[in-house]
C-alpha cells in the first residue's frame, strides 16, 4: 500500500516548484502523504513507499554526487522513479545516438569526445552549416548551451559535447513538449523563445502554452517512449516540427517540468504514482 511519498527537489527550491507542488494535494486526495525532500539531505529514504524525482534542478552541476546518490538508493532497494538505470542512461545526452539507431530523427549532430577540444567553426565548415547549437552532453536548463555562427570569430568547445545543426523552425513554430505518464500520452505544451533569443527555457524569457499536436507528432513521440530501455513512470519528449515531420531534441526522464497545472494532469500523475506497481518498470526483453 502506498501512503508515504517523497517528492525529490534540491536545496535551491526546498518546497518544490509551483508546478510540482500540485502533486501534494492531488496525492492527499488519494490518502497519500507527500513530502518535499532535497536529494542531498540526510534522510532515511527507505521509509518512503515511493521516491519520485521532481525539482532536482542542480543534478547536472553535481552529476557525480547525484549519480552516486541514485546508486545508493538502488542498493537500498528504494522504489525510485524514474528508475536508477533510466536516470543513469538519460543523464548523458549521448543516449540520443541509441534512439536514432532505433528510428528517431534527431538534428544532424557532431559528437565531441571526452577531453577533446574543437573549433566549432571547423565543424560548421565541414558540415556545410551556417549555424549550430553546441552544448555539453551532461547539461540541463540550457546550461553552457551556445549558438555559434559560421561568420563569427572562432569558438572553441571542450568535450564531452555535441554540436547540432540549428533548426530555424524553433523561432517560428516553437518546440513541442509532450508529456507521457506510464507510457501513455497525457498532454502537451508548445514552448517559444523570447524575441531575439533561441532558447525556450523560462529562465531566458521563453514561454509555454497548452497545445494540441497532430496525431503524427503524438505517434512519433510515443514510438520514442516505447524505444526506451525501460518504461518510465513519466517522460517528456521535446521536439520541433519541420516540413519533413518531427525532430527529436530531448527525452527528459529525470527532472523535467511536466506542466501539471493543465487540466487534470496532476491528478492523473498522482493516480499512477499510487497504482503502478514496480514490476511495470522492469527491463524490456
């Protein structure tokens, strides 16, 4: 029986984000106590029936410590969601190569190896691109993300990192975020950058509003979720539409904003937290 849940955050946001706090009354209506807890607090994690990762937004800045903590929970047999193996897999954006092999369409990408330093303009020239977005493979919230133009002075970047062809439709059409709960489509928003910027994150003036993607976009995102190593409790699939279809940008399985204020999304998520048994998250065969 589930009656005690930890909603994991970080010390910079000890009471969770406004969005994630919606889970507390939603779980209370189901007879479940939900407690916000920072991931690096000294806590007896085993006393919770479920430990749900939510607003732990500093994980990419302390990735070694965070993944060690994830492994500690795994050793303790804590019911962690998403699972430890999924978190480790998703923490490095090189997972996109596996999804591409499974059929996902990602932007043209040049991967920069560990400890490799590159001249981004040389990548642009070799690839025939006018502009690229460069970022570390371990990153979140556009941390160290940079748009580089062929015409600007040389920009050097250290790996592990990735350089992707800039997709201009993000400026005109925005970026879709499709939320899935227990592998099933729940709801979507379309995110747009502030004028003069290309980043859709709210920290940089980006906005998000409820949207209704086409059946093709939903089905394509669902195929991506189905291709994950395990079925996640929650997933957010981010991507951009162009004339050829849906381009996958990210699959967020650790601490994405889930836009739980849309409709009854917080109630749906709370119900799945309570009702979904751990056997649903076993590795696929």
